[in-house]
């Protein structure tokens, strides 16, 4: 049993919105793949005003350590880049003093608790689940349910990143940046990502939490996660988006803010950054494909985005 650690929870919670649709699934209209792309995680970005190529790399934010890999050409692209830019600046994520400063934002307003949102049966079910993880319900029942959903992802445990069972592509790339003295940055801030949690009503979040726990305990869930990992290992970003479209939608009505609007807001930032010098952009692989994915949005702005890591 893992020991409850508030720092671990804060760290993992911010990962929730950058998890590639493990918890926040999208509808078919958003995830539609009407312009299939090559099977590739690494892409080269060139075009007007860009003197040296920049790169776009699709991550899977948490993966079993045994499956972790970097596609051919990734280290070369990293070496050529002056800066590594994530969805949020991973150095900010690693600053625990900053993380502790946002603690208040993880709690529900008006002293709302999980008990207020769930039936007695569901409340006991959730309580038992987290008790087994070493997290007494009394310590977490006022936290926004979507934060807690982060801890139901696959076989992940509060100490997972520390015991080498799981790897984070973002943390691995951050280490590469630090070892090579490269600057890092983010397309969004932690505050912005935390604000997205407030776009979904607490009762809807609570039901998503219950469904996520049930899914994590369902034998079929493991096979689905294995399938997603297999798609990632095969660099099949189209299949990843199609799989997302086939899933039941838990956040219907919020997908524009959780996915599409975010993709659209990144494009001018990515173009501006690329014009200043070679940048390595690392974003969730689920953001790459689809008509409203990053690659097609960049192309619609007149930029050339070509695959480098064919599978």
C-alpha cells in the first residue's frame, strides 16, 4: 500500500488534463480523422519566417517503464533545438514551493465534499478505493473529483514515478533539457490548466471519478490501456484519435474548451517560438491528429509539417 503524500497528489493532479484523453474523452465530432496522417510521433516544422526547422513530438504522459522509448531521430531533433516547450513548463511542475502555492485551487468551493455529490453506495466505493491506496477519504473528500481521477489512471500509484514502475515523457525530456542546459517553456500555465477543472460541474466530475475507478478495476480496462500503448509504440496517432472517438463521452459539452480551443490557442505560440529559433515542442500525441489537431492546424496556417519518425 502506498503512503498518502500531498506533494505527489499535487504533481499527479496537474497531469490529469495533460493525460492523453485517459480521463477527459472527446466526442466523435472532435476526434474525427478526416485527414489521416502518417504513423509518426516526431514531425519537422518549417515555413514562412522559420530560418531553422523546429519539431513537434507527441508524448504519452505516463507509460510503463518497460515500454518507454524515443523514436529514431528524436535525440538529433533535441540536439538541434535551443528550447524544449511542453504543454506546461515542467520546471514549474518540479518546483514544489510553487505547487504548494496552488493547493487551495484543488479544493471544491463552499465546503462541498464527495459525500454531498455521491450516493452512499458510491461514496463508500470511492472511500474504499482510496483507502487501499493509503489515502484516507477524510483527507481528500473536499478535493475536486477530477484531481482524484488522476490517481485511477492505469496501474499508477502515488509513488509510481518514484519507484520506476511508470515513466513520464515530460519528466524524461525535462531531464534531457537540464543535462544539456536547454531552456524550457510551456504553451499553457498551471493556473490555466487548473481553471479548466472548474469548467465541469462538481457532480459531473464526481460521476466521472466513479466511472474511472470502475474502469480501472475492469479487466477490459487493462486491455484498452494496452491497446493505447500499442498504438503509441506503433506511432499510430490516427488510431489513437479514432479510439478516443469510440469511447463513451464523459465530458460532453466541454470538449471545445478541454481540447479544440487549447489546440487552436497553441498554434500562434508555436509559430512565434519557431521563428525565434529551433524549438522542440512536446505535447500529448492525442493532440496531433485529426482535422482540429495541431499538425493540420499548423498546415492550415501555411506551414509545412512533415513526419520524421515513420513506423
